C-alpha cells in the first residue's frame, strides 16, 4: 500500500512536467498557430492559457492538499519547501473548486469548437476531482439553530474553519458567514451545469435558502424592506461581499426554473402591522429573479460611491452593533439595526460581482439599465484598480497585498461576463493576460507563481509563503482568458 501511494505521489507531481511536454509538442493538427504579440508563431493562446491553468491546478492540488480527505494547507514556500500547519478556510478551499470549474468549462468549450484532444485527456479526471473536493468540503460543515428576521430554523452550513470530522464544525455566531456560502452556491450551480448532477443543484438551492433567510425583510416607515444581508448571522453590518456575489447565482437558478412550475416558500413581514411574519408559495423561477433584482438594487443604492466603484459595507451602527431582537405574538425574531453610513475601502471583487450580476440580469431581462450599469462600472473599476506603469512600463499593476490577488480574479470574471455586450473590456482582460504571462515567463519557480506577478519573489526566502488560493485564482484566470480568446476568435 505504501509503495502504491508513493507511485501515486510521483505521478501526481510529474503531471505539470507532462503537461509542459504536451504543450511543447502539440502539432498544428491539435492547436491553431498564429502570429503572437512578440511577432513569432506561437500556439493559440486559448490552448496555452488552458494548459497553464491545468498545470497550476495539478501542481497546487499535489502540493497544498494531503490525504484522501483533501486537507488544505494555507501556505507553501517553494524556497524552503515548507507547508504551513495552518489550514485553509472554506473560502480558500472553494478557490480550488472555482479553478476546477473554470477548467471544465474551458474543456467543454474546446470540445464544442472541434478541439477534443484536451477534453478527452482531462475532462473526466477533473470531474472526478470536482466531486472529491465537494465531498470533502463537509469537513467544514456544521449545524446550528438560527433566529432570523422571519423564522427560527436549524441549518447545516459551512464554517469558516475545518474540523477533523465531517459535519461537526462549529458554525454558531461569527463562525460562519454568508459570503462563504455564496461562493459555494456559485460553484455548485456551475458544477450542476457541467455535470448535470442534481446533487449539486439541490445543495445550491439549500444554501441559497439559507443566505436569503439572512435578508433584512423588516419594513421602514414607507413599508419598504430595509433589505440587505449582513456579513453573517453573527454580524450587523451589511457588506458588499455578502450581497453582490449572490446576484449571478440567483439569475442562474431563475434560468433553470423559468419554464417550470416548481414553487418555493417566501417568508416576509406583513405590511399591514409591520410585525407579523407571514409566508406564501411562489413560482421558483420568478422568486429567484425577483430576489436577484432586490439584492442588486440594494447594493447599488447603498454602496456605489462617488468614484463609481463599490464601498466595503454599510456600517456606523445605531445605537450600536449588537444584534437586536423583537418579540411578535410570543415569538422572537431578529430586528433591524440602523446602519447610517457606507464605510471601508473599495475592493476589486465587490465591483466585479456587480459587473457580473448586471451582465446576467441584462441577459435575462434585456433591460438596458443593467447593460449600462455594467459598462460604466467596468470603466470605473479599471480606472480605479489598474495603475499603468506603476511597476513596469506598459503593464497595469493591480494591488496584490492581503487577499487582493483573489479579489482581482473576480473583477476579471466580471469583465468576461459583460464582454459579449461591451467589447471594450477586452483590453482590460488583456492586461491580466500580460501580467500572468510576465510572472510565468520571469518568475515561475518549481511550478509556482509569486504573489506579485510583476515584482517576483522576495530576496528573503523565508518571506515567500504563497497562499494556495492565489495559485488557484491564477489558474482560474488563465482558464477564463482561454474562454475569452475563443470568444474573440468567433
């Protein structure tokens, strides 16, 4: 058994090299040759990007993950060869699923456009990896009872931190957040589309119900919902990251059910007395689209700032940020807390999710306001987050401190989603291509890319701890750029 595991480990670590050899020796029969940016004949970027994405994911899975239970280390240092004892959070773990889904999407598009080589070689094993990752996400799963704005209910959701036994994580208070569930919903719906496995759809809808249960349905003086979803059930502040990411998945769920008669329970506050909690059954397709619009409108109303991008959250709690409750007819519910001001910095992902949301809403409604929103937000976001020549002439610098690398990947996804209706963002996406290629060509080390793609590795080797989720976001970006190249060539 140990010998077989050793052989398996050797094979897994050899995959990136095998992919590189495959890439070098692909013939024109399998990939288009064209004149590249450097004036030389190179393999079509859609193939190069996809192969690099696969290479990065395979290297990362082999390095950051251990055991059949897929335990993820948060950091790896390619200089010291050391993995951190700290485990990745569920958000970081989901980044690996995001990359796998992006690759699977690219592989399917390759096949649909007549290039079956990469699909035949990698699709099945990536579907198997996808299912294994989702199955072992249950090490983050836990159960708790939540008193929300409309009900008290027991939920099984995902904790921030991983535990040693599936389903036993502590998810009370601040130990689970709504945005973590949203990123999982996004990938679950993607996984359903890629595999047609209803297990993914059922889980996506369950987590969607949990997230929407966090919507502040209490009413203001005009009988309008206060709206917005707090960062988590243990928080009062309402964040861009706990609202914007849900818009697109809600649209996707609408598209799944728009021609079906399935119904869903909608819970709300009675507008007559502004207190009594009620429920009614609605058509699923209509319900999901209506909620997508509500979430989108709330975030645009409260968090779009005068620089044309999105602020971090609604805060400045009054009288304080303690969770408030009210009793109605002997039953306890969560009450509204007044949030007076939009506060915090602007992060690229909070604008990225709203670009994607607007693009998806435009696709299904054809309302030009969403297209115009996405176009203006794309321009403002590129102006705000991309700095020409800050590090290297003719290259755009995107902030890479903290978690900004992953945030930037969500912005790229937004650009890609609006591209069919706003071709100008093609140049924005190509700035990501240039940065990735610069890092790959100048700083690739044992299969790893540095946190700062334009600066490279730190001279102090002990400071080169690399977030696993950054490797996965680089892979996802390469896969999205592969899809972009395919779209551009049509």
